[in-house]
C-alpha cells in the first residue's frame, strides 16, 4: 500500500484525518476497526464505518472511502 498508493494515503489523511496539506503519508497499521497513518511525522487513526471481516472487505472498504466525496 505505501509504495503503490501514495496518493491514496494522502487522500485518506486529508479527507478522514483532517490534515490540510500533507506532504507524506505512510500506513503503519491496519486493524479490523481502523487504519493508522503516519502523516508528516504525526500518527493519526482513521476508524472504519464497520468492523472489517477479511482482506476482501478491507479492499472494498478502502476503495469506497476513496470514492466518497
């Protein structure tokens, strides 16, 4: 995720983390209830709207979050 989806991580930081102009974002943890990002040396937690059940659900949820305006 970190190497291939840098723009997506920046988008998560902006939309769901409230970071106005992030320079760097790195996913450091993904649990069934949240993702943790390191954004410009700050750790932010972004909760999911449901508990993830498996990796396919995680993928769908992350894609949905990116598509949500």
